[in-house]
């Protein structure tokens, strides 16, 4: 099968009474799996969070961006995803190789890996003086339900969130993606019931993607053909780390700390959490940074 690009669509349905988002994130999740060498349940947890992050990024404007933190008590530890309005996403999981067996249905036990006790934190940088922060307790650790709960409680927007990741026997990612359906004022009780029935009778997201269904097709399973797609965008992995940023971080450690590194190790290795890129600074480079870190004499 020809490799399809990762993309996101957004639109409205039922005369503007529903806002809809859907995405395919297969290549992105595989990129993160490869970079972080994640084991299957960690891959699934990171992939589900990344798919929601990409769709929440599409709810932003301009230079706005957001960070999702899933902090559960399961073996994989914290899951972190950054996303922005341009379809750029990145993410990592604290313990990528923590192994967790299948659940009683023979599926990847994401809830067991994430844990059902903990919190889901969302931080949005909207260009204001203070970022917006929202937090809710985890309700299941399956993540789709947890984000559904977040939208209802923290943003007062009744929503349905469906996300999935299908992992191959060699640990690579076969399919990943999801949808968010948000209810706007004006829906009747009958329409809400119809929506609930459509979602409960829908095959898993990854099963539909495996059949070749597009993000727009995912939405049609939920709202029939009555969906108007307003725009589509490509989704890409992008990390914002750089040698220059790492240099500034080292300088900010201060003179004493840098002197200690030079004396004890003679070099420094800094690894970016998000992309696993390693930045190595030899003694001569550290000595240059040390000069910049020294307090400047008062004129």
C-alpha cells in the first residue's frame, strides 16, 4: 500500500451545530517510536496523546502553542506532547521501554501503562502575559476518555474523542490517528442520541485507517455525509532544539556550575527530551561558554 502523508481536517456538521476534527498521524508516531525506541504500550500512549495534541493545535491561531502532560502512576511515567497551530508536533514518554502486557481483551493495555491515578495537564501559550492552564484527574488512563473528560470539565465543551494506534509485530507503527467531535449550542436531545449511537457503533479508528479510510471518512462514520470540511493541513514532526539553544542553557547554569563540569568531566553531553538529539560540547567549547557566563564588570 502506498504510504500516505499525515494530515488533519477540520470542519462543521449538522448545520454548524457540531465542530469536527480528524487526523492521520501514522508517520509521526513511527518517527517518535524510532527516535525514542518506544515499546508497544508506550508507543500507543504517546501516539494517542500526539493525535489529540495535533487536533488541539488546530484549535489554536497564529503563533499560539500548547503542551499536554499526562502524569499517571503507571510504568511509562509522564507523557509530554507539544503542538502548535501550524501542524508541528513533538513528544516523548518518560520511560519509553517500560514493558506492559496486554489487557484481558488481548489489546495493548494503555490504561495499565499510563495508570488510572494521576492528572492530565494542558498549558496553552496564547500570547498573553500568563499562559492558560487546565488540569483534570485521569478517569481511565485510556486517554480518549480522559481527554473527553478534560473538554467537558476544563473547557465546558461536551466532546467525543476517539484515538488509536496499531503496532506491528516488529514494534513499528501500522496506523495511528483519531477524531474529536465537539457539540455546540443548538443540538436537540434526539441529535445527541443519534451522535452517541453513531460513535458507539463505530469500528476502532485503526481498523478504519487500515481499510484505507481518510480523516474525512472517519468523520462521516460519526456525522454521516453532513460534514463540511473547512480546511486541511499536513502534520509534521518538528523539534525546536538547536545547538545555540543548548549553549544558552549551559551559559545560564552560571560560572561555578560550568567550572565544575569542565574540571570533573572535561566535556558535556546534552540530550533533547523531545527528539533524542545529542549535543556534545568539548572542553574548548565549554571554556568559551564559561567566559560568557562570568559576571560582567560594572562600568
